[in-house]
C-alpha cells in the first residue's frame, strides 16, 4: 500500500510525504506506483524549476517527501492543491492500493 500524507495548515497544503509500494502488479507493470511516482516528480520539478520555489525534498526507494519553506506557501499552493486532488481521484479508483491522509 502507498501512503500519502499531505501536511495542511490554515487550509493550505505545505508539503507531502509518500511511502510504500502499491503491490498492484509486478515492478515495471505497476500502473498505480507509476502514476504516483510521475505525479510526485512532476509536482517537485514544477515547484523548483517553474515556480522557482526551494522546498526541502527527500527521495529514496519507495519514499518522497517535500516541505515548502516559510514564505513560499502561496506561490506553491496551486501546484500542491492540484497534486492532492489528482491523488484523491487515484485513491477513489484504487482504494486498496493507495491511502491519502491530511495531517
């Protein structure tokens, strides 16, 4: 199961922490894992390379965390909200493989 925790403060998403593997299919065939991975990297790369933010990012096998720095919340809000909404849609389709929480 993939667990995705979104940090929410004052109604604004300030980061996320994603861990685990979906085990939907074998490695290389797992569409749930591929979707989560693609969306996570898209979000991180958009925030750093397009938005110009400097979030703290940590990546390991089966793990990614991103935390927005103080003062950059507003410019990161739309990307993180879009990522969250897309992840919630994926969770609806694959609830036994993906769990989303607000923390």
